[in-house]
C-alpha cells in the first residue's frame, strides 16, 4: 500500500543542500532544518525500531516530546533528530531496539 508523503518542502529557499551519510550511504538533504525534517523531505520514513516488537517508527511530534525520532548521530545514540540541526558531513544511522541509558553512580557523581 503506497503511503502519501506527509512532509515536503513548502517554498524553495534557494534549494540549498548538504551532503550527509545515512546508514553508510551518501545522501544529499535540504539544509537549514532539523535532521528529522531533512530526512523526511528526502523520503526517509523509518528512523528506528521499537525494542519490543521491532516495529518501524518515525517522527511524530517534531518538537522533542515523543522520542519517536531517535537515531544515532555522529556516533552518539538516542539523539532526538527533531531537535538537531542538520550539518554537512553528519553520519546518521537508524537506531534499532531500546534506547541506551547511562548508569550514573550518584555517590561519585555527587562528589564531583
């Protein structure tokens, strides 16, 4: 079943683009926007998978509330792509499974 693209550029603002790497492949995307907006405009619709069922997920709220747009950006996992400005040379990867959590030792963190 074909899916109608919900996100598309509205007005040409000089059609400036940047070259990024997406899942190991070069991809030219619209500049001057967030990573999420640039990828959606480029036709990318799968950003991550759910940890339980593996179902594909994509941006939902586009304002940092829902965490559906998590991807690995420049080697850092669980980045909210709707809050990160796209830049030339970024290396972006689809995130699979659960978010990564950093365990903090509160006793040593408090002393620091």
